[in-house]
């Protein structure tokens, strides 16, 4: 099989930083003394590697003993999480991505300026759950929301989006807002360019290959968004975590395959995948 790799793929700087911060904390404080509030990133293979190195990722604030360290993962956390951690006598190690922090700051800024804040995002995603904690009563909307029911009438709206959304998706959601009679709408662009570059490269590759493989965790929002975009291009597309997920029927009759990977997929998984795909 001829394999073409997307120009932009795999680890972003936010994920690299989060892993480095987690590994350094475990080295400094000892295995078992640093507890993350859930998986550091949405990639099971990296999560397992960090567990082997001594990072506990199953923690909740209530169960961590005073004196130990709590790791805030790349998706960030609500302000109360920091306050509760300090009140319980925990050391806080913050691995929040700087772009997620910017989204948190944007929500606070819009609220302080008098806007009713709206976040375009998945209400179940940890980044969104954290970001909406930076202002009271933030309204979360996604493609299934009934905007007439959830948006206040004629208020001043301040809008941000989950960092991993595509510009196309965010723009479509903005269109749906703007056809309604709001007096004023202020947008702060919180989309992550690392994600946008990966999305654009994946879409470009779709036109050059018979089949697309998108490597990334099942719960990785940016991976799932790339899969959606590739399918939208009409490319037969498979979301896989590793080579173990591949069935021969996925590439039957194909001569050129495209490979890309989400922002939380390490290079060693991509390299192993490409080597095996080239061998079929
Ligand atoms: S995808 Fe973007 S926002 Fe998310 S961790 Fe990476 S750099 Fe940060």
C-alpha cells in the first residue's frame, strides 16, 4: 500500500506540555504522589504509559490525601476545583493548555463586560465543563440545541467556542445565532490553530487517496472532528486507535491510503501504523 501522511498531524504543543509537566511532577514527588483528575489526555496508550511511570489518573478531589499533588489536566478545570484543592491541603500542578486558559479568560472577560455568555461546545467534554465555570449561567449550545428555547431574547451575547471545533462548524453555529434578533453579539475566537491546521491537512489529503485512516482516542474531540470532516469530503474514513483496530476489509481494493492523527496521538503510534499499512 502506498501511504500518504497529512502534513500536520499528531501531538500538539498543549498535549506535549501536559505530558512533560505530568512526568516531571512524578519524577520530583515520587510515583503515586501525583494524582490527576482523570486521564491527562484522550489517548489510552499514552494514559497507560503515564500510569506505568507512576501517575495515578483515577483521582477525585475528595479522595486525595492532604500533602499530595493534584494534576489539572490539559482540558483545564473550574475555578472551584483550584480553591477546593488548596483548601484540602493539596499541591496544585497545573497542566492546562494555554489556549484553554485563553478560552477561560475570554468567558470571564465577556461576563465582566456585561454580555450573557454562550459557549458552542459539547456539554459533556471536560474542557467545556471547566471553561463554563469562569462566568455564571453560561449557556452551552451544540448542533442539537433548540436555540429559540435556550437563548435569551434580545440580550447582548458574548460567544466563544470549544477549542477543538472546526471553523466551519463554529461559523454555522454563529449563523444560527445571527439570524435571531440580538441587539449585540461579541465573538472571541477561541478556536485552536493547531487543530485547524490538522483539519485542513486532513481535508486536503482526502482528495489524493482511496481511503483515510484517522488515528486517535475514541473520546478525543479533535480526532472525531477530523473523522467527520473527512467523511464530509466523501472519503471512506476509519477512526482507529492503533493498528489493532484495522480489518483487511477497510483497505480492500485500495492502492493509496491517507493517514492522519489527532492532537493527542503520539508519533510512535503513527509510525507503527504507517509501517504496517505500507506492508499490506
Ligand atoms: S488541541 Fe489546541 S487547545 Fe487542545 S491541548 Fe492542543 S494546543 Fe491546546
